[in-house]
């Protein structure tokens, strides 16, 4: 019996939400869940169809990307997860999908403009889009460098990963994170909904204005401010 | 046992229609149902997932927005509902969603043009879009002011809330209402269908003409006129 | 026990296909099935939700639009059905929907161009779009005149209703027909699929060429010609 | 009892995946599976609804297109399958669909540009689009010539059918293939997902850049190179 069953169960449950929410086709996505006390995370094995997944099959990996437990090869994106867990010490879950609308914005290499309160309820800036990596990074330790590309883009924009829990990687697809894997999956679904609304908004009005600063502030504080009054907590 | 179980059951049943009709993701929507004799309405608690809702969990609120019964915090949009119930005395149900196409038009800050009889069967004018509120209103009692923004836009256009039972709030999303919560949910689904058809219509023909006045009149009277011959009543 | 149970069962089964195929929201559609020997057709009652329909509730109407049997009011579009049955003596089923893409083309008042073999497998011309009726027709016996508007547009284009079993009515929505109600429902689903592909085709290539004449001929003859070799008959 | 039950079962199972994956409406698609030792393939009978299919009903055909076993007429596209099996000796399954987005690109007569890693995980070039055939080919043995049109287009572009397992036929629709029927169905679903993302990408950014060469190389080698590290093999 594994010493990591709790975190494996969390990672398994979160992975199984992706097809249910319509965020993945076949195996095009992966979720990990971290156990900070044990210094590891549980992640989906590579290329295994969701209907064949079990909690036992989750692979345990440390924050340097080394497999600690598991007979299956971990997701090919494992090193990206490891880098983010190592450097962003307060996150507990990461999700990568190729969801349709989010991926289209990533392929278009554009940040998703903040057009309305659906967006503003979750973050106060455009959803950032990191540029594709330079050729040296790609030829090298690609998935490892993807993690740095994400962190560097946050630094260059002055963003905090605690306030903005999602990014597009140019030419590639979205990544999201949160304190828990469950919340990171929630963020992936929110990103996809916002991405679809944003393209429709531009199609309806090519000059659609961005959300007013006062509304950005108000909606974010409703959910996240000191006097938040959304939800039951 | 609550004295308000009847209206709670109505509000619960209407809320549960939203995910079934594809109008909400997670908790992005709320329905209320009013009991005019008792001077209260039942509304969804804030941030509770639809699968965890029960009739008992509905919160009872008076038309000034004060909670009358319930252990959970009511929807963060409760004051908007309260204002509309207080001033529009003949409505019995209100729905707020962030449905995909309706929200895209709201973000684009455009009224939805009346292009065909699907629209004309329900209202004879464009679906109105209130402008975003000014900064003072937003900084103040925001949800309360949202109700006034809706009513003021109806006044400025000379519209009757009895004839036009839906609006977009610019940068935000749709609100609908009706004599019952069930009918208000119906209106939300109709708005979403019309919103999708309207963007497609403009994409197929950028110069698509509006519905002819004679057809507007005919289709509306089929359903709503003195000699209505649609339905069984 | 009704003398018309056979045709009522056919009409009922065909009506129930509409929500299953995603062609209707709420009650926005109707199917009828004709019994030529008895000189009547069975049609959906007006405004009754699909989940409440039964075969017994279908209304029996003659080809002049008079109700022959049934306690419920027939569909508000009944006279359009009656006119088409009366004048096109070889059709046995008619369908009217407000399906999303078909209705968008009708609202855009454009015929759907024949862009590919999916279209060519079913008809050799653009899916016609009748212009909105003139005001006198609308003010008069509107649904009755809708039938004539359809027939007149076919005459003006030199089309045969035996070869082209579908039309858009401008500002309104699609109508389809066939020898049976079941086949007419099939035609409605085909129209909707073609309508969606056609708008996407124009979006991908604003100058997309029409299907070549030789391909139109070939694909149509595969299914409908003297030497047809599609299907099992 | 048929001597071909194994391959019939494979073809049946693969055909039944098409409606489950949303790739077909009614009977608009067909899958075949080849048994190279026996020199035959099993293919869907023509025009039979998926809900009426059984493994027994699959038709056995040789690589010249002659029916070897079966009471039903094989798919009208059978000769296209036969030609490809005869000339491309290492493929074991072929799929033809009229899936919505893939067909729209085929109708637009454009190859699908490689915009991102979702595409690059599967092939390193644009998804090719063969031009419509010339009139002589169409008038002649049409489905047989469709196979040659596909092969000729691959030759003209210098593509290998082992590396690129999908094509659009202009004005018509997609064809995919692979070593097995199951994998060919997977390719059809991948093509449809890529096709949808590509049109959205162009709508979000009309000047969206193609995937960088270094990223194309990296993502393809992750899955297909000598040092592949995707999946469990």
C-alpha cells in the first residue's frame, strides 16, 4: 500500500473532472496535486486514457522531477509541473489542458482581454500569454524550460501567481494552478469560458471596450477582498 | 418547518433548470421567486454548487434586501433582485446568468437587434443593453445600484417591464424576469438562443435587415395579442 | 379510440425526434404527418412541451386547415402545413423548426450556397431562401400565405418540391418536407448540418468556390439517380 | 460462422466510435479495418444507421474492391478504401467522415495551417487538402479515382502516408488512416479538434504565426522520435 494514497486520490479525482467538464479530448491534459509536507506531487501517467485511470496509477514525483513511486511513466509535462511547484511554494495543484478556446488564444499568441465581470470575478488583468520560447530553450530541457518561461513572463509583467492563477503559453495551450488541484481544475474551466466569451465579444463589436477599472476593482473585491461577500466563508 | 416551503420549492426547481439548460458554469447564476402576499422572495445561497442545493437551503429575503430566514448567505446579487421586486410590483421571478452568448453581447455593449420571428415571438424591440454604471454607483451600493441601472435604462427607452422581460447589463451579463420564476428561466434560455442566432446572422450577412414592422406586429400578437392563437390558453 | 391512431403515432414519433436531434428549444418546432387516403394530417398541438406530448394529443386537421379531431388547438403554423399538403400532393410529412444555424441563414436572408458533397448528396442547388412576405400577406391570413410564399418562391426559381425538400423563409426559419414525416425530420437535421458547415466555410475562405457541376451531378446520382448505389435499396 | 469475425469485430467497434465522438450525423461516415494476411478488409454497409449495425453486418471486400462476403452492399466509398489499402501496404484502418470543422476546411479548399503543439504532436506539416478532381475522373470511376487523387496529392507534396495520416479532399471531406482502425478513428477526432482550433485561431488573430520549426521538431519527437517519451511504450 502506497504512503501517498491521499494525494493520489486527490490527483485522480481532479484528473477525472477534465473530461467531465469538456476540457480534454483523449489524453490531451494532466493534473497534479502536491503534498508539501512530503515534498512530492502526484501526477497523471503519460498517455493513459481517462477511462483506464485509477488512483493507484498516479505517479509520485519530487520537485526536481524525479519519480519517487509508480510503475508508469509520468506525464510528458511533468518537469513543467515540478519547476512551478519548486519555485511557487504556496501552490498545491497544477492543470494543463488543450481546451479548445484557450488553446486558440494561445495559438493566436494574444493575451485574453478583460471584457466583463465574468473575467473580473477571477482576475483583474488580461489572462497573460507567454511568447513561444527561443530555440535554445526548446532544443534543451524543453518541459523544464516551459516552467521558467511561465515564471519569467509573470516577472516581466509584474504579476503575482497568487493573484493570477492562469496563463497561456504561446503556440501551445493553457496552464492553471491554485492552492488545491480541485481549484486549479476550476480555474481551467473558468479560463475556457472566458476565452469563448472573449472571442465572441470581439466578433460582436471589434471595438469592444475593456472592463472599467472601477468594475474590475468591485468584482474582484466581492470575491477576494478583505470584505468579500461572495460564497459562504 | 419553514413557513416559506412553497416559494422555496419554486425557487429551487427554477434554479435547477439553469444547469440543465446549459445556462451556467459552476455557480455563475441565480434565480429568485417572490411571494407577494408574504412580501418576500426565496433566492439561491451564494456560491453553493447546484449539485449541493436543496429547497431548504434557499434563503428568504424581504424586498429591502434583509434576510428573513436562512443560515446561508444569499446570492451576492440579492440586492439587485430586491430592488426590482420592490419597484416592479407585478413580477414574481428573476434570473441572472452569465450564459455564453448573452454575456458576449453584454460585454460588447450592444443591444441585440431583432432579426427574426424567434425574437419577434417574444418581444417587439431589440433586447436592451444598459450601459455600465458610472464610477460613483459602482463604488457605492453596487448590487443595489444595478437594479436602478436596469430600471433607469428601461425608463430612458420608454420600455415597459411587462412587455420586455429581459435586459443585458453592459460589461456584465443578462437579467430576465417574469410573473413566475419558471417563466423567467424560460426567458433566460430564449435570450441565449436569440443571442446566438443574432451573432451568426451578422456573420452570414453584415447588412442583414431588421425584422419588418408588419412581421414584428404579427408574431407578437400571435402569442400575446387580444386574439392570440398560440398555445392552449 | 381514434380512427387516426396510426398517423398520430407517426406524427408523435417524428416530433419526438426534434429535441433528440438538438433542433428545437422548448416548443419552437412542429412536425405533421399526412394520411392521403383519409385526406388529413396529424400535427403537434400548439405550445405543448415535448416531454408532455403523447400520440393521443396529436390534432387531426384536413387539407383546408379545419380541425377534424382533437381537444387541443393545433400548432399555430397549421395552415402553412395545410396549404403545402393541398398543393403538393405527393408529400407526406412537413417539419418546421427554428434550428440555430438554419434560422441564422433565414434571418440573413441568404440562400445557403452549395459548397460541398454533404450538400450535394441531398440537393443539387443552393438551399433556397424565400423573401419575407409583403405587408398585405402578413396582415391577412399569415400562416396560410406563408405556404403560398414557399410555393411561389419554388415556382420563381423553377424548382421542384420533389427534388428540393427544404426552404428557408426569410426573417423566419426553415421548413422541410418529404414523403414521410420521418424523412422530413431527417431533412431538417441535414439542413442544419449544411447550414453550420456553410458559415464556417465562408469564414475560412471568403472566396470559397461552389461545388463543381460534375461533382454535384455525381454525388446526387450516387444517392438519387437511376443507377444509385448508396444505401441498401 | 464467418471466417472473418475478428476483423469484422474490429471494424464494428471502430465504426461505433464515430457517433460517440460526435464525428457523424446519421450515416455520414464509414470505417474499415484490413486483415493483411487474408488480403481483405471489413467495412460498414452502405446507409445503415449506427444503431442498427452489428459486427455480422460488416461487409468483407478484397483490395480490388470486390465483395468477398456479406449480404449487404458495402459503403459507397468502398473503392476509395480499396485503392488506399492496395497501394499503401502498411496501413490497417481507414476512416471517412463529414465531421463539421474538417469538412468546412475541405469545402474552403485550404490546408489546415500548423498553428500549435496540438497539431505538432501529430504531424509536422499542414493538414493537406487535395484539390477537387478534374471532370474526367469524376465522370469515370469516381470513388476509385478519389483514392488516386489522395495518393497523387501526397506525391506532389512529397509527403509520406506513414508520417501524415490524414487529408482533406477539396469540396468533399476528411479521410484518415493508420496501422489500425482504432488509431484511424483517433486521427479523425484529432483532425476535427485541430480544424476547430485553427479557424478560431485565425479569427482571434488574422496574422497568427505558424508554429516555430524548433517547436514542430520538439513536439513531434516527443511522441514519435527515436527517443520518444510520451505514453507508456
